[in-house]
């Protein structure tokens, strides 16, 4: 199991995962991103999709208000299992909600320990980027995510209302210096 950069070699399992996310009744911001992808476009030109994903780390093709970020895919046995985004720095919004690192595991592979592992590996990537203290946030309803953050050394700082979700978010810090 490892984190790799997005690559056309994982086209089939990535698209399979997108279909699962799109069929999953999930409230998270990350699920919204998967729902925004168009399967026929991925099927037709996966290389362009991969190139766009890679370009974000160079500060290119960023949505308004986004900071540069690196995307990594968790792969196991040659198959896409999940994704993490490591933001190179925080802005005001990320400082409150979102933090340095976001992650997800495809629905059919949840509950097998991949969530704990993807954050552990993402923290190594953050360290390589020179980040010393990572902030991670979790919707208060997201019990699995809270456990993952705490297992990886997360110390709860506070709880704030997330207007986008209509619920509180928990804000954690993880020292990786
Ligand atoms: C949150 C998420 C990454 C968890 O992935 P996962 O692979 O199921 O996580 P794991 O199997 O490593 O489980 C992590 C912990 O949560 C627990 N857990 C898993 N699913 C759970 C659930 N539905 N309810 C309660 N606890 C749960 C596990 O028992 C484990 O606890 P433990 O380490 O004490 O045994 C996954 O559900 C997901 O992708 N959700 C959508 C995106 C998201 O919420 N991302 C996080 C915020 S950025």
C-alpha cells in the first residue's frame, strides 16, 4: 500500500471508485467533488484529467480561493483505494475549515483500516513539503474521521460552526516537526 501521484495506470479502478462515490449518500465535501466528475469525460480523456490533477501542485488550474495542493492516490494491489490532498499552506478559510489535509476512501473499501493509513502517509507528505504543524478538521458527525485524526496524534483545539454543513466542525492540530 502506498501513496502515488495521479496516473493513467489507475484509470479503471479510479473510474470504478468515482461510480461508487456518486452512488453513495454521503454529505461530505469530498463526495461532492466526486459527484462533479463526469464519467464519459474521464473515459474519453483520462490523461487530461490526470494532468489537471497534477497541475494543482504547481499552482495551476486552481479554483477561486484555492491554494496550491498536492494530490496523492492510495493504491493497494495496483488498484485505486482512496485519495488525499495536501495543501501547501493555509488561507483564512482552511485555517477554520478544511485544514492542510483532506482524505477519502472509496465506499467499498471502508472499515478496513485504509483511513488510518491514508492520513499517516499524508502526514509524511506534509513533512516533505516542510509543514511542521498540521491542522485537520472533521465534521462533528464524522465519527470515523475523528478516530483517524486522533489515532494519528491529533489534539483537539476547538469546535466551530461550519455554515456550509449546518453542523459544527472539530479542529485538530498534529505536530509533525
Ligand atoms: C472517513 C473515512 C476516510 C474513513 O475511512 P475508513 O477506511 O473506513 O477508515 P478506517 O477503516 O481506517 O477506520 C478508522 C476508524 O474509524 C472507525 N470507523 C470506521 N467507520 C466507522 C463508522 N461508520 N462509524 C464509526 N466508526 C467507524 C474504525 O473502527 C476505525 O477506528 P479504530 O481505528 O479505533 O478501529 C471514509 O469513511 C470516507 O472516505 N468518508 C468520506 C470522506 C471523509 O469523510 N473524509 C474525512 C474528512 S476530510
